[in-house]
């Protein structure tokens, strides 16, 4: 970032501010909806660098870069912060077997007729 011209061009983009704005707006929508319906928000426990696992099998260079640029942990932080504002609960779960086990009760979910919707 030694070039003044490069600095000037990048400053005009304001991409970081746009990403933060979108992140906070999405978090606000998610938490407001959960709060109004008295639901808890369930988030996945992410590792240190969550994008690394996602990009292993992707060959397209541009798509790999875009996935790596997405801030998964930043989105989770924004949701957690908004939940703290509203007083809504946030539950972190291990993603392993989440389609088979209830994240709250650790009981197996039985699906009817091979559908992806479990009965309550």
C-alpha cells in the first residue's frame, strides 16, 4: 500500500464500510424476527479459519477469493451483539450430526416420508 494513487482509489471504494453496513442490517433483521417470535438463534461453532475448509474443493480462483473474503465470524459477532441488545438467546452448536440430532435436546430427529422437515 505504498502507492498514493492506489490508496486514493481504494479509499473511494469504501468496501469495508459497505460490508459492515450490510452485516449489521442482516443481523438486525435476523435478531428482530427471532425476538418477535420468541425464538433462540442457533449458530454454528466455527473454527479459527472457517473459510479454509470451504475452499478446499473449489477450483475457480475468483470464487475461492470471494468465499475467503466473506466474514463468517464477523457475521456471527454482529448477530451476537444484536442479540445482546435485544436480550434474545443465542445458542452455539457443533455442526456435526445437526441434521440427525436436536441441537437443544440432543435427541434424534425422526423424519417422516424422507422429507427434510421434522415433526415437532
